[in-house]
C-alpha cells in the first residue's frame, strides 16, 4: 500500500467510524476546514541522508522533552484500554485547538487507539518515572494496579497523579518516515490538583 496509502486508509477508517457512531459512543469532532494536504510519498534510497542512527539518537537526546502517556478507551472487541509512553507530544494549533503526537509505525498499541478514535494525553509529573517505564513496556497489562478514572469527553483513562490531561478526538493522521503523525482535536483539558508540581523530563537517555 505504501506510506501515502496507509495514511489515507487510516483517515478514511476514522471518518467512517465517526459517522457510524451511535448513542453513547465517543464524541465526533466537528468539521474543521483544512488547508490542502501536501502530496505524501516514500523517501527514495538516494534521498536518505548519511546519518548514523546511533549518532542521530545521541545528538537529538540533548533536547530535553516532557513525558506523557497516551491512553484510549477499549474499542469494540478489545480486552481493555490502551496506552503507551510518548515523548513526542506538542501543542499544534490554538484555533482550532489541536495537539499532535508521533508514534512508531510498528507500534502494537496505535491500532487500538485508532480503532477507538479518541485519546487522552496524560502529562506526567516528576514522581511518575516508574509509571512511565510501565507504559513503555510491551506484552504486559500496562493498567494493572494503575489508578485512573475516565476523562470527561472521550472516556479515556485519566491517570491519577498526572500533572495535566488533554482529551482529544483523532483529527488527522499523516506519515513521517518510520512514524505516524497523529493530530488530535481538543475536546477538554485540565490540570490535576493545583498544577504546580515539577514535570517529568527526559534528557540524554534518563529522567530528570
């Protein structure tokens, strides 16, 4: 299918899932006028920059990032909610309110979030390093012994103790090399407690 075809198929699926929603299903984002999308294509072998992957990680690791856990409610037929640790999260647009996160194309969690059509970004606090490690593992019940409640708009797990949360409907999916770029339309957000705790940061391969 190729990268462009995969992205187009993902967007078509999400749109059809939203239009087929029934009472009690996840909220459907209101139509938002978008700019024309650029043509998506694969990167040719002769376009690849001569950059060693290890050196790429080492240098880019000097950029400190916040840490989040992206969660989604169980879609039809799923055994439970989905979630994964994510550093590549950012605000994207104020009007309309959009956020973005990146996820590897080989992720086994992403298809479950895509089927749900909604997600919640849990911004982690400095005390939640071990929680983040748990959501970074594969093949385990990531929600075992993890307290959470349902976020108000999407019903996605809102992790207890997180510094802030952002409730979203999937708005668009684009390809970006070996990752997917997921754009979310913000339906609700807030801070936990007083919102004055230190954030969890990741820098040079370790938490700060």
